[in-house]
C-alpha cells in the first residue's frame, strides 16, 4: 500500500430535521423530511439541481457511539443474517464515518434543499451533494 495521507474535509452545509438521537436499524427514515442548509457561498452551486428528482447526499456521521471497529458485524444488527464484513454493511461504525444516502428532492429555496428519506441526524454536517443519474 502507498503512504497514507491525511485528508481535510470542510462541511458545505448542515442537515436540519426532527431526528435528534441515533435510531436502531428498524427505524423507517423514508417519511423524514430534512432541510439541507448550505453555506450561503454555495447558493449558486445549486443552479439546475431542481431538474433532478433525487440527490446523493454525502455526510459525516459525527455522532455514532464510538466503538472499537470490528471487521465482521451483523448487518442491520440482525443476528439471524450471520456476520458480514464491515464494508459489506451500512454500519455507522467505520474507519471514516462517511454517510451516503439517495434522497428525494422535494424543493429548492436558494441555499436550502428540502429532501425526503435522508437517514442523518439533525445538525449532521454535509460534505457533498451529487445529482442521482440512473
């Protein structure tokens, strides 16, 4: 492996919704409405984003309980499924806790994107947004 480098990420915005605390894997995020408030300097960056029905949201899971990383985990915490490699699951306990979710775009108001189904807690930092292109 090549020499590892440090990476510095700067949030471009923050997620606002009514979900304050971590939920278990059975929680249904599909009806959750979130406002993604981008830093105002990124307002023009959203031009044309309303032409897309869905967005890929990358965010930093800054509040999962800190646990020692395990190479094998139960997917969605379901022990009946057997263990799988961490990278084969959506566990929030990762070497780099980057979240990725496909969310439905509802509305755009300047630097605020309103989305549905984003599985991120209130005040989670957003690190990037990309249009979903099937």
